[in-house]
C-alpha cells in the first residue's frame, strides 16, 4: 500500500468468504504472485528456524542426556548440553517473547479483546491454536530457565563444568523434567501445524 505495508485487499477478500470473488482470475494471479514471490520464502525460513530450534531442544533434552557416559565424554556432554540450552533460551525463548509482546500490543492497540466469563479480557490472537501454543511454550521455557539445573549447579562445588547434578538441583529436577516434556510436546505440535 502507500505506507509500504502489505495491502489488506487479499485479507478482506478471504474474510468476505465469497467463492466467486476469490476465484476471479485477477485475485488468483495476485495471490499466486504474492505467495510465490514473498510469503513463501518467509514461511519456509520461519519453519526451518523453528525446526532447527526443535532439533537443538531435542538434542539438549534427550539425545545428549541418554548418551553413554565415560569420564572424558561426561564433561564434553555437559558443555554441549549447556551450549544447546543457551541456544534455546537465547534463540527460541527471546523470539517467542517478542512475538507474544508484538501480538498482545497489536490486539490492545486495535481493541480486539474478548471477555471470557463476562469480565476477563483476552486478546483475540490467543484464540488461534498456533498463538496459544506459542504462549504456553513461552511460559514453559521461562519456567525451565528459572529451574535450569545447570544454572543452579554453577555456584555449587562440582568437579565438572556445567554439571546439572548437584545438591542444589535435586529438588527442582522433577519439575524441570515435566516442563521439558510439555515443551517438547508443544514444539512438535507447533511444527506440525503448517498454517
């Protein structure tokens, strides 16, 4: 449009739900050009980034954890696990937080809130499975960061660098494992929803 933003015409045509208009050759050509030239690339880049984060998360939570241990491999495994979790917290969590803030502020600015039970205002973006799943995943990752065993063991006297096993982490390990399982499930659910 005149402001350099995406034109809302295609969105309005989809909201109208008129099959005659949406099947018009001009609209079909415009949507094909838009998808093929612009949206397709951003969609694929976003999905590949999310898939990369899923693989890193899977590596840090499952693959490296179940790797056979010997004395030399243990320290290398701890460092690799810490590096993978750092990538998750910096690469995935920060992106999810910024997305949630952006969607929340957009709904607040537009005034698109729905009241649940007649009094609790909820932003409309949360009625999308993808966005609600993103919010729950964000909350899980924030809680995982707060309960991260490696961070709790940094101040402990351990003989291994980045070890997740120490007296300070014994009480939080079960809660961390549950959050990790929920986050893993959410990553898989969100990657399979290709809308």
